[in-house]
């Protein structure tokens, strides 16, 4: 999938989340291993509020997303 399409998918309608996902895409995604890229693609397919709940530690998530979630949490600081 092209980066431009991924940027579009990173737009979730919540500004802070949009910024965070786009920051990940711009700074980390392209240098990540293919497996991690595929996991990120799967992660951004989730519902906006499910992603927010995961990032705010209000919802459990599949452990395959743990690297992405921890990285996103650090990008927010």
C-alpha cells in the first residue's frame, strides 16, 4: 500500500490521534521491518475509539500490536 493511502487511513477524525498516527508513519514506519509495517496497517484499520481506548490503556489488545502501541505512547510525550 502506498504511503499516501496510509496517510489517509491515519486520519481518524480526532486531531490528536491523527497527528500521532501520522507522526508514526512519517518517522518510524518506513524504516520498520515489513512485519511491523503490516501490523501497523492492520492496527490503523481499527475503529477510531478502539485505538484511543487502547492507547489510553482502557482496552486490552492483541499482543502483536504491543510494539506499535508502546511506540505511539512514547511519541505522545
